[in-house]
């Protein structure tokens, strides 16, 4: 089988075709409303469905499909990476007829079709796809962001990106980091601050290159936590009774707060007895306890 790309397929005129063409079946057209045009090429979807199509229509209505004089004698199915639902929609849009109502499509199919229309330059579909994705950006903001970014639709990208990073911050952070987009990465990273580290870790593990991504995220999170700890450990001095800069009663109160907030049970693997005292010793910068 040959692959269909943006590059026209080169001619393959052979005598062999003349001998074997009788055994090569080209299905009738199913995409046109009462279409009587002869089919002269077979497009095979990624899930194995064979579609009879018209080379002349592919030539007129698209940029990415092969030219009429390049594959007419190849007697090979042209294999596409799109599934059958998408291929059928592409073929429908390459007929002179009323087009399918894209507002009725599921959002996943709409985005797949929109990407395919862009890939093959089916311009009578690209515009309406862009409008529909812009309207339904709430349905799948992450995929809408990828679509808009790939094809340069900045207004959709901005709207979808802001939604995606609040809905799936860890996933969005990983993607932004993987493409080196520091602006979107840092915006997404802010949204992960309220997530448990384990949740972010599990989300990032789905990406093959997760270790450096997790490392980058953890590094930025630590910078924030260090800043917060530094502030907590070094409060603005307030004069207390007797000219003291800090309240001596805070130390036992500090231990009690640690104990009641379950800090010890969250970080201790074994018996947590005495851990609050140890934490207080490590992090307390106030007057030394007696
Ligand atoms: Zn047709």
C-alpha cells in the first residue's frame, strides 16, 4: 500500500496493472447524495474500511490528496491514518452538496475531523471546523488547544489553554514543558500547587519522558515552598512584654499545632511519637526552648 501525504504520489504506470486490474475492486461512492460519478481510487481508513472515491474531486476540493494523473493506474489502496468516521466526512465535504451539520458531531470526532481537514487542505471544511471548535471549546479544552496551536488559531488557543490548565493542570504542565513553552508551563504549574505531589506524579508518569518533567515541576514547587517556609520561620519582629522580639509561649504552641494538624502522621512511616518535637527543633528559629 502507498501512504497518502501532502506530497503527490508519483505515477506508477505499469503493464502489470493492465493484467491485474480486473481483480482490483473499487467500491462505489457512499459519500455523495445520489452520486453517480465513477469511483477510480480507494482510500483505506486506519480501521480498515475501503472507500471508493473520485480522484477528480480529491484534486478539486483538497490540497493534500494526490493529483488525478499521479495515481490513476496504481491499483493500490491509499492508506490513511484517519479512522473511517473522519474519512467519510472528508469525502462528503469533497462533493458539491449540502454539507453535514458539524454541530451534531461529538467533540472528539469534531477535533479529529478538523485536524484532518487542515492536514489535507479541505478548505470548504476548515473554516466551519474552526468556528465550531471555537464555540465548543469547553468540551475538550486540551485537545482544542493542541488543534489551535498546531494551526495557528491564537484566539482559540488562548481561550482553550486557560481552560485546559485549570481542568488538567498536571497534564497541561507536562505538555507545555515538553514543547518548551515556558509561559504556558509556568501558568499550569501555578495551578498544581493545590494538588498533592502524588497526584501530580501519577499524572506525569503517563509521559515517556516524565522524570525530567517531574524534576522541573518539583524544582519550581520547592522554590515556592522554600519562600513560604522562610516567611513562616522569620515573621516580622513584634515587640513583646519585656522588650522581647518574639513570644516565648509560641514554641509549645507550635508543637501543639504540628500535632493537631496531623503533620506527623503524614510524613512518618513508623511511630510518630516525638516527631512533632523533632520537627519543631529543626524548623523553629525562635528562642531556644528550655
Ligand atoms: Zn461521489
